[in-house]
C-alpha cells in the first residue's frame, strides 16, 4: 500500500518555518503573516496525524485526503527551502565582493535582507499553499481526528507457551545453547535474564517455546510462567498476568499496585521459577527496574531465571547484563524441509520434483527466516500448477497478499514502532538494490541532503545525528554491521527488511530501467539501474518533483544517453537534492547545472572523464557534500571555495599545489579528503581557516613530504588518517613555549604505508593527550622507535602496530596507559618476541591490558 511519511514531513516543515524566524531572515510583513498562518495550520494538522495514520487503513476517504496533504506538505517544504537558497545567494554575493576587496567582512544582517521582488513571489506561493490547505480543511475536520502524542505502540499480539516440536525444524542447537545458559548457576542477586534477539519472523518465540517445554527445564524449574508482553510494559498489567498465570482463575483487576506486589510475593516466595517475557518492546529503563526490583525482593528468587525475546538490542541491554543470544537464520536445507512441510501434504512432494526445483529458488528468497518460508509455503499449499509456483518465485514478497501473522505484517510491527524520522530514513534505504553493501557516511549524507535528520542538539553536528539514527536501526536489528573502518562502517539489510522498506516507500522511491512503463508522478527518489538503456526512459520526462537521482555503478554506459539524462534532471527536477553519478563515463557537466540551487549532495567519484568543472559551479550554494575523488581535475576552481554550506569534500587533482584557502571560506567543512593527488607536494596555505574541520584524510598523495604546522589551529580536528604517502615525514616538534599548552581534540590517528616515517608528530599528539583514543601504525618499515612521550597519551584505548619490522620496543612507561584496553602487534618480529605472553621479557609491562593480540613472525 505504501506509507506517506506525513508526520515526518510535517515536523520538518514546521521546524524549517521556525528556523526562518530564528535566523532573523528579514521578510516583508505579508510574508511573515502568511508564514505564521502556514505554521499554525501545519501544527494543527500534525497534532492529529498519528490518529489519522491509525485510522487510514479502514477509511479510504481519509487515506485519499492524506495523500493530497502529502503533496501540499512537500510543496511547502520546497518553498521554505527557497528562502534558504536566496539567503545563501545573497550571502555569497557579499562574501565574494568582500573577498575581492582588500578586507574580508561578513555582513550577515544584510545577507538576510531578502529582495522585495523575491518576497512578493514567495508570498504568492505561500498563499497558494495556504489556499490548498484551506480547501482540504472541511474534509480533514470531518474525520473527527483526535490529538495524539508521538508514542509508538505496537499492536498487541498474543503468544502461548505450547509448541508442537515436530513442527519445528533446525532449532535443536539453539535450544541446547539456551538450556545450557539456564543451567549455569547465578552469580548475581538479580534474577538473570537471557535475551533472545533477532528480526521479526526469525523464530525467537518458537525457540523460547521449545526451551519452555523441554523436560529438563520442567524438572529444573518447578514453576514456569509465560507472559506475552507485546504492547505496554505496564507494571500493574504485568503483575496481573503473573498472578493469573501462577494462580489460575484469580481476578486482581481491582487491586492496588501495592496489593498486587504483596499477592505476587506470597505466590512466589521460596519458589524456583522460570519466567518467559515474550515479545518485549519496552525501552524505558525505569519501568524494567520496577519489575526487576520486585522480583529480586522475592525470597529464593536468585535461583530463578528469565528468558526474554525482543527485536531490539537496546531492550536487551536495558534488561540484561548477559550477552544477547542473537538468533541466526536457518540453513538452506532446514528452510527447504520447512517449506516442503507447509507446501505439501506428507509425502506428496515426491510426486512433484519439478515443483521442488522451483521451490528451492523460492526458499532462497527467504534468506533463512522461517516465517517467510512458512508464508510462501502456505500460499502454495495444494497448488500443483507450475505457473502458480513461478508466480511466487518471480514476485517480490512485499507484493504478495498476506494474512496478519504472515512475514510482512509481522515485520511491519518493527516499522510501526519506529519514530517518524526513522521511518523515512529506513524507507529511503530501499532505493539501493538487495544485497547492497551500504556505507554509513554515504547514507548519512543522503539523509542530510533530503532533510531527514532532526536538528542537532547543542555540541552536536548533523553527521552525529545521522550516526545516532544508524545505531538505532542497528539496535533494532533492521540493519547489520559488516565491518568497522574507524571513520565509517559498512552494513547490510536483510532481504526481507529490504522488502519491508520497498513496501512502505513504494510511493516515494522507484527503480527505473528500460522496462519501466509507469512511475507515479509524485515519486521523489529514483535509482537508474540498467546498462541496456538506448534512450532516456520516457517516464522520466513526465516527472517534476524528484529529489534524488542515483545512477549506480556506471549502469548507464552510453555517454550520449547519460548526458541526456543529466540534462533532463537539470531541466525537470528543479528541487533535486542529491545526484550520484559515480563510475559513470561522463566527460563534462553542463553549465546549466548551476540552476540546481537546492542540490546538496553531488557524487562524481571515479568519473575519469571529468577534467574541469563548469563556470556556473559556484551557484550550487546549497551543496553540503561534493565527491570529486578519482576524477582528473587539473585544479580546484575558485568557485568551489564559494560553497559556504560545504561539509564534506573529497578531491583528486593533477597539480603540485592547491589554491590557498581564503579566510571565510569552507567555514562549515567537517570532512576533507585528498585522494590520489600524486603530484601534490604540500597542503594548501590557509588550512588554519578550516575551523570546523573534524576529519582529514590524505590518501596516496605520493609527493607529499610534510604537514603544515598550521594544523595546530584546527582545534576541532578529531580524526587524522594518512595512507600511502610514501615520502611524508611527520616530525613536528614543539618549538614554541605557547605550544606546550596546546589543546587539540584528536580522537583517532591512523598511519598506513608511510615508508619514510621515522617519528610521530609530537605537536599534534601531545596536544591531544587527553582526547586521543586510538592510534594505528601500519606498514611503516623505517619507524625504529616510538617516542618517549607516548605514555603521556593517557586517554589511549587502542594501539595497533602492524608491519613495522624495525620496531623493537614499546616506550618505557607503557604501563601508565591505564585506559589502554586493546593492543595488537603483528608483523613486527622483535616486538612480538619481546611482549608475547609465553616467555616475552616485557610481557609484564602490558599484562594489565584487557585484550592483547600478538602474532609471531610466522
């Protein structure tokens, strides 16, 4: 059916209207009045949207009205963003004028004094939006919606303790693992909680049922209690359920909370019990502590145990100090056996080997999730026509009709439980193909470009908000981390969660190829994915409101068609926020790209044909992220320094020097990466002006020989990574008295493949002695000694030394690094010999470190 993300859009628009006032944009009176009317109307509608979302599935007229609201909200967001674009244009004009004069000045008050002609045009647009909302008001009010708070609740579903073990396939090992955990003696005065965690449909409840009904568990725990928690984690409700489970038929509805606690104690005192809390969603620690403390107060409870099932690692960490049992998918063989059990009557499968062959491909789609296997098997029960089986094989799971307890509705509970801002973010991940390896930093920039992130709190940046969102999705098992690269991580999304994302975002996101015949004209995000395009897809010519275009991995091979697609994007998609063209055969960007005043994310990575940027490039004033790594730019044009919103910049240039960074330029820049700048001999003058820079990466800049001392002025720099710069020497001593008290903020410092390195930069590292947490040194064969001041890095948590063959000892005083919890030594023969646990002469100096990994020369 597709979700509208109305609440998230409404919140974003209201926030942006308020920001216009906070930023003191000078507006003519009529515009202020119109904006205030729009804000009041939006807030009034927003307050009732949660109720509307709950009722829409039973009221087609309401749903139709909400779709109309969505389009108006998006148009309102575009108009509000126009104000920001105009303010940026004005600010840039003043900055550029002042840069060209003898003195740089910033006249922020003038820059926000917007032209009268612009304000009048905006006034007409806002009046039009207010008018459209007014026309819908009567219809909207007729639905008699209530104001609701944004507290997400899942719909209650009941589970029971019984399971027929003959119906369960492939969980014997998991059952034994949980039972062995139950049999371990408790070392805590709290009742131990064993959390079983995994995505919906994986079989957490089934596993708990198998354990609950095992004879060994029954003999170990004379009293067993099964509670399906599901919705609210309400103490009175849970105590009622506990009492009724122990003492069947007792009614406690009229008892006070204190009386309920007394009754439960009297029932459980001196009894050894197993309590299963199935389907827990509660993330309020205080509510759990109330129940935990009550259970702890029961005499003899220390020998009792609790099994808890949840979809959230956060819930698991709140309720238990025991490492979560992360349930994995079934093997292919077990899935096939389960599928046959649900698709055929006993023994019938032997008569249909042709269907079994198709069934194997269907099972592969389920990726180990037993509920998905059962759902698809049930759809084919007693169907023996190959066409029915091929239909299921070739269909996306999210397009198949399903009952309430089938896989997609069960997974949808996880989506419904997400806050509105995370729902939009998850939906946008459907834009990529299944089995995609996602890059955290790239995803965050896409979310930023589309305005999906909430405004950062004090001392936070937008990128930090994006990281919080990803951590939330990780904790809810909706994505899985693949590999951590320090500055970013990669992750994957289970195919069934991808199906869920496709389902909820089908009106927002669309993959277009040569076979695509129709696309809803209001779709906002496009993925072009077809190498066989012989012309620009006709459906693109009919669209106007697109915000994201991704041409993935050079999927359009024809230069002519690619240029036609880009020209179409420029002419049709005036509100485009993100454009990804990486690995494409593009030779030149059209000069008209400067008209995309809303563009925030432009990715031209590895576009080998690009050697220069158009003169209009400076007009992309909203640009937050620009990736020019792997291009063949001869020099970075002056216009790029005029991009005052730029936060992320990756560049490759074929020059010995970069142009000087002027004061007042790139004041928002958070991330700078110089990538394969083989001829670059030094970093640009003016690095000290990058006051917001948090990450600096120098990757394979072969001719770079040193770092400028001006880096000491970058007090917000947290991550410095230098890779494959063969000639660089980082010797930077403290030369001036005032440098001794230098306060820097480096958290990670990584050196990979620096053949000329003989020393570490004392100026930067000692200035970060209270903040540096991770130091990585790899492939530095000429580094023969670590500096004596290294033990001054008192916050260091992780030290990694790999392939530094000439390094023979750690500095004296390494035992003073009391926060050091992880040390890795590999490919350093003398070092490994000296510090290994068995026979190493200096093992005692590092014995305090929690995790030590030392690999010998062999």
